[in-house]
């Protein structure tokens, strides 16, 4: 009752209402204002009242604009948006993008020849990798999906470790326990890739929240495709990141297909960037085939995410030129002409090469020399990976528990007895002793 009395107001002689604290509030009669003048007090949204019935229409005709810096011929459109990146850094962009492309071609053929079990190429999406990676600090944490090898390569991950991981040999930091292309590197702040779709998105938010609490001057970037954005994990991550005010960059590669499902069958709204405002997230859509547009957007988003402790959503519009993976045949759901357009007319590598040619930083002779050199580098790492042994058989039981449980130890002993009796039936010579 005491609490209730504290909330009660006593009518004053002057016609107002006096609260329990003694402050007088003047109340007007209903006839003194209309509903349009009244401000809503609902805690769940900020808006004004209206007196006409109208549903909000999704804006899917004109859509959110796509930010770009270069046209398809590599010409800067608006000089004020030119990042003015030094020649040496632009050359690093180009070398990384083309080296990744060469590695993809060799490892894809390797899988087709039965030398490795699985592979996923990055054809057509190299600009999203390199432009974003270059805009980050080395201490920023990366959560990839499975098509961000260029980010790791830009940070200095060597070719021999890419090959070791895909071959699962003794040099693989993961000791052959992951599928190919599931890279990771603690030293380069790149979290090991996990197969289940979209699980990295809420994990990235948790990491960003910890950086915020530590006041660490670090950001987290989380990559995913537009297909992964349909997972419930994406919703949870977006909502948590906004309400907890986390310095995280959600980087969506919208490449047109979720394996075989085209975007026209994935959603009815205006892509992924349109979802950001609904969660209270700053959002932008960029031309993912324009490495400078990706760079500018990521750099500014990263700066503001750390300075303001808030999430940002970047939707990079691009195209997956290759098959989804070596388990896929994309000719079953898209035409050769469609793929050829993006490969020949709007490729991120070609666009950057045009820019470099205009600047006088590159020519056909340099192109020939670099292509030959980069292929040699990849082939040397490839051949070395093939020569190496597989990890020790004992590693099958390690790196899960700090102390091996009795049941697991029993399984290991059982395997070793089996191999001692029937080892000649297994290729044990290909494993480290």
C-alpha cells in the first residue's frame, strides 16, 4: 500500500496534479489536443501516431544503392572517394588476388584428380577478401565462413600451410582433423572455420563484446553469405550485437546463390543490407567487385565500430563464378552465358588490373612474369604437400581433452592392437611414426 500511495497524485486547487515528490504537472483536457499532437509512449518503438491505415511497402524496386569507387574499366568515378592507396599496397592487392586465383585452379584440379577429398574456389569474390582484409588492423579478429582464403592470404598465411591443410599432412596445424579449406591461424587472428552454417555469426558477437569490455581497441569482422543470413543464428547475432553495442562488422558476400538456390528464392526483401536498420545496425551496400569500394566501406565501418561501440553491416554485391564446391555442378541451375558475363565483363581482378594499367603501374610483360612466378610458387608448395606424411595415427585421439578419458584410452589401445595384428592391410607407411 505504501508503494501504491507513493504513485498516487493529489489534485491541486489550481487544477493540476501534484505527484508524490511535490512536483506539479499541468494536465490538459482531451479536447485541448488531437491524437496527432500526442506523442506515443510505447517503450518498444519510436514513432508518431497517424490516423490513416497504411501498410509499409518493401522497397524492392529502386532498392538500397550500391556504393562504388571504380567503374568496370578501372576508372575512378568520384575523385573525392579515391582512397589514394600507395602503389606498393595496390600491387599487394593484385598479387594476393591473382595468387589466390592460381591456388584455386591448381587445388580444384587436384581434387578432380582424386588427390584431395574436397575443395571450394573463390573465383569472382577475390575483391571482397582483399579489400576488407586490407582495411582491418592486424589485431582485429576474423571469423570466416569457408570462402575467405584471400583474407588469410593477405595477412601472410603461407602457401605451404594452405596446401598442408587441404592435404591433411603432418605440417597441418589442425593435424588432418578438418575438411579441406577449413583454415585457421591463431597468430594471424583468424578463427578456424567450422562447417555448420552461420554458427560463426553469434560467436563473433561474443568476441566483440569481450573486446568492448576490455576496451581493447579491437574489432571483429564476421564473413558469411546471403544464404547464411537466412539462418536463425544470423537473427540472434544481429539483435545481440545491437543491444549489447558490440564493435563487430558483419560482412555479407551476396554472390547470387546459396549453393543452388538463387536470391530470388531466398528472400523477398531488398537483399541483406535492408535488414540492418530493423535491428538498429548501420548498414551499407557496396560493389564487391570494386576492391577500393570494399576497402573504403570496411575501413570507415571499422573506425566507427571501435570508436562508437556499435555494429555495422556491409553487404558486398558480387558473383560466385565457380561451382559452390567440388560437390556441386552449377550448370544444372545457371547458364554458361551468365557465368561468362561475370568472368569476362565484371571480374574484380580485371577491374583492378585496368586501374593499374591506367596508372602506369603494370603492363603485359609484368603480367606474364607474375603469372609464371605465382604458378611456380603454388606448384612448389603443392608438390611439397604431396610428399609429406600424414600425421601420426595417435593424433586421432589428441587435442580434445586435457586428460584422455578412460573410454577414449581404451579405444586407442584397441586400435593399436588391431594395427599390430593387421597393419599390413593399411597404408601405415604414409603416416608419421
